[in-house]
C-alpha cells in the first residue's frame, strides 16, 4: 500500500498548497517610495494602492453519485478520490478551517498596514509641496520604512501559512493512511489507485472507496477527544 499512500500524499499536497500563494505576488506590488516633490506642486494623482491578498479557492470535490453503487464482487483493484476524502471528512474540514482562519488573520493584518501606508502616501501627495524639508524627509523615510515592513510581513505571512498547510497535511495523512489498508483488506483488493492521478479513462464508480474511507476516518475522529490547538 506504500505506493498508493505516496500518491495520495502528492494529491493532498497539491490540493492544500493550491490555496497557499496568498502573499506570494504581493511583494512585487508594493509601491516604490515617492520621489521628492519638485518646487512646483506635484500632480494630484492618487496614491498607489496596496491590494489586500486574496486566497485561491479550495478546489471543490467532484459530486458523489446520488445512490452509492455496490462494490463489484471479486474486484481486486479500486480507487479513491483524495479531494473528496479531505473535503468531506471531519478531520479534513477542521484542517481547512485552521488554514482559512490563519489566512484571514494575515489578510486583516496586511490590510491594516496597507491603510497606514496609503494614508502617508496621500499626505505626501497632497501636502508634500508645502512641508519644510525636515518634515518632508521624515515622512518619506516613514513611507519607505512602511513599504519594507509590508514586504517583510508578506513574506513571513506566506511562510507561516505554508508551514501550517504542511502541518495539517501531515497530520491528515498520518490519520488516513492506516485506513487505506483496513478498507483494502475488507474489500479484498490488491491495489488502490488515485483518481487525481488520472491514470485511467473510465472506471465503475462502485470501485470508489472514498465513502468507506471517510466513514472510517470520521468514526475514528468522533471516538477520540478533540485535539487542542
């Protein structure tokens, strides 16, 4: 079963990390420090916007058949849908909730920092020409400091999100991997394929063991005390 477990690991990694690049492209969007205004009043253009990060949507699991099909008697090969197992199980939903909560927290922090930067940019844009040299220089330095702080924040936030995603993925795989073997033995199959790998063009949907995996995983979760985070 090691081969199928590794395949599922790759599929789950692709699914969870798909929501990861929340801050990855934001650093490039951080506005450059405004140049010192000339003696004449600067053009009244709006300050550069720092857009808050937007997480990629979590892939939706394919719809399950309305009526579960019976497992074909004597079948020796079955398959699973890792996305369905992750998104439909209690543990998978809890993992997604943890990741999304951190993403939203970092988004809010990033938006707050962006508002402070935009306020100073607007102040320099509208009042820079009437400030004395010392005040204008101090404001420009503050804007530069805020830009660098936002860039560092975005990088650190992305790293923290990636770390949590890796953590919940590893925790989930540790729980679900033994269940693959349990269900395989119960069904009498010799191999479980990964539907996400798209290595087959068609299959009898009765061979899908995902519902059985989810049931056993949920049963194990509900019989244990909730984990403290």
